[in-house]
C-alpha cells in the first residue's frame, strides 16, 4: 500500500500545485492556455502510446456508444479545464477550490440518478450541509457561485462517464484530447478565445505571444506534462489503494488550492466564506466517514 499511497498522494499534490503553474501563465489568454493544454496533452499521450506500439485507441470510433461517450467526456473535461484556468487567473482560486470540495457529493447524486445507488444517512447529511453552504453563498452574493458549481458538475459528470468507458487512463486522455483538437484550433485562430476571455487579442490570435518572455513560453510548453503526469501517477496509485483511502486523499488537491488562494494569491476571504466553508468542510468529514464504512477494498483504473 505504501507505493500506492506515494503514487496517489503525488498525483493530488501535483494537481494542487496547478494554480501556481497557471498563474505563471497569466499573461496569456486563458483559452489559449486551454488550447495548448489540449494539443500538448494529445502529442504527449499519443506519442507515448505510439512509442509503445499501441494503436488500438485510434479505433475508438468503431464502437458508436463508446465514441459518443468519449466525445462527451472530452468536451466535459475541456469545459472543466477551461473554467479552472480562467478562475485561477481571474482571482477566483478560492471559489474554484469550493467546487472540488463538493464534487464527490455531486457524484453521489449522479450515482443515485443514473445507477440507482442509495444515499446513506451520513451522505444525506453531508449533501444537506453542502447545499446549505451553496445556498447561503448564493443568497449573499445575489447569484449562483457558477465557478464552483460549473467545476463540481463538470468533473462529477466526467467521473460518471469514465465509469462507462472501459479504457486505460492514458488511452482515454489521448482520445479525449483528439476529439476536442478541432475546438482547440478554433480557440487559437479565431476571435472565440477573446470572446470567452475578454481583455486579450482576438483575431490577432497568437501574435501577442511573441512579445512574452521566453520563460513564459517555455512554461507553456509544459502544459501537456502538467496534465499527463498526475493522471499517470493517479492511475498507478488507484490500482494499489482501497477506495476509502483515495476518498480521503482526494481532498489534498482542493485544500492546497484553497491555501494557495488565501496565503499566496491573498484573495479576499470575507466572513461569509467562513460560514460557507465551515459547512462544506463538515460535509467533507461526513463524506469521508461514510466512504470509509462502505468502500470495497480495492479499485482499478
């Protein structure tokens, strides 16, 4: 289990560092960052698989059901990536961390709806606490916390779809980035990126990148590795660890994101956030307790 723990903890630790990485690229349009993340992840994942002489993933389109699921999962994770990068670079890191805290609770609800799973008492209590936190924040701000909810629902839906797709993690990511590759080109070479993230060049597309420091461009080139490496470590760790342990470790990433927003980015944390996060963290504790009581010993990815 120790190797599995190292793999899993390392993956969530790297995911927790992503806000620092995205902020280093803040001079670049968030949608351009997303486009490069898609393209470079495809090149890296596809390159690794081809180097292993694995071309079976290229036949994903032969199974119509799997093809549709992969298309939906590709655009779902693309949406999640885009919101997260945008949120971090617009000073909404804390709200982004809130989204990942409530993701497991949204997953429970989706599991009930799509798989007929039953919610246990502690999970019901956890959901009520989380819902209360979101409701309080909505009433206080006068609008839904769309960043948190967008991340929570998109990532929970992504996890739901992944349960339906029987493919190794690296192959799945390669196909997902392949199906959204045309969208990444639209982000790079049309005004769409400026429409989605105002304040950056639109039709001029990539010309402004030539004015950026070399170190920024070099960091941008690591977007594929920043996406693929944590996923690889997670897939290794998930095969060796009980699901209950993974359920606990998964909160390392949003906690690091939360701490980054507070102490490094120094984003405001009004009193209302103390109340909201108090409710959310209480929900997380109940979720972990319920998860440990009911989880099977192992999980495979």
